[in-house]
C-alpha cells in the first residue's frame, strides 16, 4: 500500500535506525534534506517484507530509494504511471548488492552510468586566465543550453530560479565569442573543495577546446578556495573522459549506475 | 586495525587516513561514506552501530572508528 509521509522526525529516525543495522540503501541524504522531502509532501512509501521503498515525485518521473535488510532482494513495485528512476552510488571495486539482475527481474533496465573523478589542487599547474562569470542577462540562454544538453532524469538540473541564484553567487562561468554564448560551467561548493555540476558547449562550438578552457577557468576561479576539484562524468562520453584524464583527473572508485523502469 | 584500514582504503583510496583526524568535520567523508562504512563495519565485525553512535565524533579518525568498534564488540 502506498502511503504519504507526514512526520519528518519519525522518518529521519527510521532512516538512522535502518542505517545502523547495515541495511542496503541508495538513500544518502542529510537530515535537513530528508525533512525537506516530507515537509514538501513529495515523498511516499511502500513497505514490504524485508524492506521499504521511498518515492520522490518529480514533474515527469519518480526517484526511487530503498532500504533492504541483508540477504533480501527487491520486490515488485506498484504501478505509478510515470517512469521510475533508480540511481545508486557504488564502489566500482565491490560487488553490487542488490545485484543489477535483481533489479532487472522487477522491470528495471540499465540507463546510463557515471563515475566520479577528482583532482587535488596541489597537482594542478595553474595558468593566468581571464575568467568570465555569467551575468543575469544570460540566464535564459544558459538555462536553454542546459535543458538541451542533459538527459532529463538523473542530471540534477537546477530550476531557473536556482540557476539565477548560482549566477548571482558567481558559480557559473561562461565562454563567449562576439557576445554569443559558446558554453558554460556550473559549479558548487563542497567542504574544502569545488564540485563541477554541469558543463555544456553549444553543438556548433564542440571540438574546439572550449570545454577544456572552461574547466581551466574553473580551476582559476576556485584556486584560492578549493583543495580539490570533483566531478561526475558519464562513462559513455569518451571525449569528456579523455579531456578530464588529460587535465589530471583520476577516478576515486565511485560509480553511479542509473536504471529506469518505464510504464 | 588492519581490517578497518582495508575497509577504509577500499572505500576512499584518495584519503590519508593516518594523517586526517577530522575526517567528517573536514568534509573528507560524506554521507555516502558513512552509510557505506557502517554497513561494512556491521558485516566485518558482526556488530550493530546504534543510531545514537552515528555522530561525527565517532568517525573523525581511524582511532575513533576503532574505539567505536571495540566498544560495540564488548556490548
């Protein structure tokens, strides 16, 4: 039976209890985020023997989170009428539990995979570069390029309002020619570091080194603040992988496979 | 300690666990690491990490994690 969640504190206590028992999960949110989901009535649940599913509703799909007791396998999901997205964060070197097969048995298909890469600031040879931060006037253009460049389910795209805030915080860098946008890079703060959230180059400007230039701009913009630079890259994007490797990024062992169940 | 170091290095090969004594407070370990680590500790040492023990001070250093494991093994 699908149930709406109403008590945020009880929800958080349940999360901690399940984690403390070593249950398998893809739920890695903070208390604040967990309370936010309940407060916004975005989350519902289905309980079954040996586990629980949590569903977070987005406009055109659901994000699925689970907790499973040791040795249990995922159970059949109720029909929801929108695609269901299952994103996990795993260690590449470790066996996946629950297995991909067990998700496929209940209707999920592999969708894409990302891996995380990092670069310590001390290993960067910084260049003197003139960086350009996005201005508020460019919001629409950047937002459109973002919508056109990323897959819709697991790219964690910001809303236009969130993007505007990040532009105001100087967390969006751009590459321009003759006042025309060629590409942008959107980053955010993490403790002692900087995370690349989104980077995209206009189709007609690809292959010209604009992406690499933006990444170097990011290094320059954050060199006094960040001890490390992090990013997630799709494993089916060889040009991007080669670019990051050339710049010195190394995989840190984390991978994030995404699976989809369509109706 | 050897088992713990093996778990930690597998989890985060990029972190200097011997030097860093503020693993959580400095942001070196994030929530994914903590959740994964608790799961690994439960399996490796056959313990349950109580909800009240999932606090930064128990995960800030190798020594703190080891002390937590030893205390839970005695319980």
